[in-house]
C-alpha cells in the first residue's frame, strides 16, 4: 500500500521495495540471504544506509512496521528489527487489510481464553482472591498464600503492585479514552484502525498511538466509536503531549484521562523466578 500511495517519490519507492524484498528473503539460519550483513553485529542504522533509505521512510519502517516506540533500536543489531518487519509483512499478507487482531467483545476475552486453555491442562483459575503473601524459600518463589491456603508454583508472573520491593519506577504513560460519534477523519470511514504518530513528526522522544474500535467488535453501541490515545510522558504537561492525537479525533463527545506509572524489574528474576 505504501508503494502505491504518494507517501514516497518514485526513486524512494524503488529503494524501499528493494529493502522489503531483502527482508522477505532474509533467513537468520541461511547466511546466503544476508547480502553482506551480519544480523548479530550490523546495526539497523547501517542496514538503512545500505539501501539508501530517507529519514521519513526510516521513521515509517521503524515505528509503523517494526513498532518501536523510540529510535534506540537503530544502534542495536539488526536481526530483531528485520524479523519484526518480516512478521508485520507476513501478517498483512495473511489477513489482507490489517496485520492486527482484536478480540470480539474486547480484551477481556484474552484472560477468558487463557482460563479455558489453562483448565484443559489442569490449571486452576481463582478470581477475587486476596493475596496475603508471596512465599519464598531459599530465595526462590514456591507459592502464593491466600486465605490460609498456599497455591504452589515454580514461577510467578504478577503485577508490579504485588512486588513493590522488586521493581523501580522508570516513567509514566498517559492514556485518553475518547467516545466519538463518528469514525476518524481520513481513514475511509474505517470501523477500526491504529494510527502511529512517529516521534520525529512531533519533536518527541516517543511515538503517540491511537487505537480506534467500534460496534464491529461488539465493544460499543451502534454509531459510537472508542478511540484510545496513549504515549510516554516526557514533560510536566502530559495532556499537551497527547494533543496531536486528540486533534485527529475531534469532535470528541467525552474523554477520560489517566496517567499511570511504568515499572521495570530490578533483576531478571532468574534466581527468584518472580
């Protein structure tokens, strides 16, 4: 689609097509497909230079196809980025209009699907159980205590709020949920879409994301649309940071703003298995 639309000039399209053909043929297990690139050493910045891609195309490729939120990936080995672009391309080829999947009736279907699959393999799913203690023995997690009982486990995956001593705050994210009575402009009246505003276009360090869903997914009333705008907070005025996304959504019937802390584990958890 990018090659057909007027997003690039003729020569840029040729270079980008050559790059996409390279990505499509790339096989990390077959050195014959590397074409002089060492996937574990050559940076993605150097790969872009190899194909003489312009800055706008680089921004589009890294942020809209590979889905990186920042430009840190440019100086990392290229293998992961190439595989990300390859996955995007293969997903698009499989489903046609979009490489993305969204569950009918909303994201709550994902934990429900997990619960059903877990039950097939003998797992137990417990709701609304208060957590009294994470049981650690010899530096390794062995279970979770709730109402006097201990659910045994070999590994624990949990929200940072349960292990505040094992995480550190690394930033914040602003999310704005908007209720609309119209599809987003310039999207051909699509009933769902994802819009990525690359960081360089708005003089930021991180991208701005917009996800729009509707009654087509059984998550909104007929004629209503739900758009969720989000980005990493970089200043003391996060609502101003998200404004480029909100401008795309006008008129907005109602909006709900939330700012959440971002946490990262203080260690990899290889010893504790937390």
